[in-house]
C-alpha cells in the first residue's frame, strides 16, 4: 500500500477544524468528518453557460469513466493556502489565481456505501475559465478527459433522461460524444445533492447577471 494521505478532522456539529489528523482511509471507513474543495469551471459561449466536467479515469476505484465536478479533492492536513490551486494543477494541469475564485459556501455532505460512510465539509467555488479544451493536461492518473456541458442541458439531464452531444478532450484529440444521465457521477443526482445543485445553478446565474453571489451553501 502506498503512503496514506493525511487529513484534518473536522467537528460535525460545529463545522470547524479540530487540529487533529487522520489517515484518509480511516476517515472514510469510520465516517470521520474532513475538508474537501470543489471548483466548478464555467464559460459563456454564444450567450450560453457551459460547465467543464472532468472524466474520471478508468482506473478509479469508485465511479470510473464518469463525468464529475471540474476539480475536487481532499485538503491535506496542515494546508492553509492554495487548496484549490493545488487540486486544479494536479488534476487538470492548469494554474489558477485563487483571488479570482467566487466562494459559494460550504456544504455538509454525507455518503454511505457498503464499504464506507463518508462525511465531508465541501468548500465550493466558481471560476470563469475560457481556455480551449485541448489546453488541459492530465498528469496525476485521476482524470482522463474534460468536456463542456451546457447548463441548460445539465438541468434537463438532472430532471429526465435527456440526451445531448458534447465535445470531450482525452489528451490527444477532441471528439464529439452523445451523453445522458448514465454518463455522470451518480451521486450528483441523489436527494442529498439537490440543495447543492440548486444553489450552484442559482449562484452561477446571479454572478453572471450581477457580478456577485447572494445565494450560498450553508453547512
């Protein structure tokens, strides 16, 4: 077994860090709360909002080949600055300016599976990103591709068996592909994620319309 990632334990009732450390695998097995970051990258093209989704690598233990949040990761114990930038560079090979991030709050998340019961505090951010698809680099083995999905289509996919065609880049060429709900990380559509997704959509609309976000996630 490789070196274990060390996380910080958070208090589930107060939503605050405790200063105590724990191995990632133990945190997942024993439902010990910890901190994660989520970054949703978006662009506006021809008046239409598009979100960037990463495609999880085929070697992932959980949900391989599924389209997922642009950037997401656990925060290592002791890391105070550059949390989002670290994950963005590791997963997509891009450098971002964290001063440009739009904070849309923190989400208290629970996920129970047969092998683990995970509890996280997810710090969620938005960032406009207009670079072309073929400028992303997949270097940590976690991500195999990136794709643009319109916000309009994503809303339909959440509510129905809607199908659409997207562009996806796998590191060597951009191809078109038909997708539907089955191609996404299934946990994006669970009941406990409805509030998260609704706030995300509202926050994007608010920011693009007014330049600020009033609707935020509260743990």
